[in-house]
C-alpha cells in the first residue's frame, strides 16, 4: 500500500526539479546571450529584451518601463499636465476720476495751402426773389428868413433865422442857424439881405470854419437889396452858415416885423453817388 504512494511522490519531485532546472538553464543562456550583445544595439528598446525574459506568475511585480522622450521610442508618448492660466488683462478695475486738464501745448507751424479742389457741378436755377424797392431818390432843401434887424460891432456873430419857410427832413437847425449835410453831394446856396442907411453890410457864407463868399455893401444914404449865391460840394456832417464880420464901422442888416427882408436858401442838386 505504501509503495505506490512513494513512487508517486518521487515522480512529482523529479518533474518539479526538471522544470526548475529548465528555467535556470534558460536564464543562464539568456545572460550569456546578453553578454554577447553588440554595443551598437545596447540602446535597443528595453521592451524587446523583456520579451525574452520568462517570468513566473509568482514573481514580484516590476515597475513599468520608463517613458523616454527620445525619437528612438515612438511608441511612448509624453504625458502633459494641463495647468490653468488666468489672463490678467481681463481683470479690469473700476474707472477712476478724470484728472485735471493739462496746459495747452505750443501752436504748431501752419501747414502749406492745399491745392484747390475740383469745380463742382452747376446747381439748379433758383426761384425768383421778391421785387426790390424802387430806385431811391435823395432830397435836401431849406429856405429860412429873418424879420428882426441885426447889429454887429465888436465880434463875429452867427446869423440866426426866426422864420422857417421850407426845411425838408429838418436838415437846417433853427437854433444854431446852420445847415447840416446828411446827403453828400453838390448843393446850391443863396443869401439875400437888405442894407441899412448909413451903415456897412459885411457878411460871409461859411463852409464849416472857412469863408467861402462875401456879401458886402458900403454905407449909403439909401438902403438896397443885396444878394450872393454859390455852389458847394459837401460831405456828410458838413455845415453851411452865415456870419457877420466885425469891423471898424457899424455892421448891420435891416428887417422889420411886417416884411421878411433877409432870406437864406439851399438845396441838393445831385447826390454824390450819382456824380
């Protein structure tokens, strides 16, 4: 009964020993082959060498082969770690207050005048406008008189008139005894006086402060009518008036309250803009 069991144990031990011896012999052969590897092939892929190594299932686990970045190992791809990035430019703060206005800079040099642009297209004809005013005519005229006599001994005296016959637009001032020109142009003036018996009559027609013409009569036993006339070219605000001249003898003109013996007249002949 014990003999068959003994033979069975003996056979099992022999098989096991052969198996271990075969694996041991195979590793020795592999180590001898590795000693004969060409140095040029030494950098061969480690995975190809591991294929020829026999491992038992009971052997401890080995670390996976390291990954290489060399182009000789294309089968291993590098592993990248995704790192989040923040764009600082999008982190915008609140708008600040406006600063004070800076000083003005220096004026730059004037640029060159550019070339004239092309002429534009001719526009459409406009509508007819409103009718204009009729041609404006200018007038100026006056005629004044004096009913009181006047004596002048020691100084020049302006002849003032007390009777207004014609005074168009009020160009003759009755208080100053002067005609003021408001319409420039050519004017005609005339002066008429009555002399006094045994007294001299000595007068000037004045243009501003300049004597233009004289009216004169010597003393006589009888009185007579005396006149003077002239034409003047006046500008705006010029003045025309009559002045009694002072002299050694008594200078006088006659008139009374019933009749007008003294007159001064003037009117516009042609305005300056029509000359």
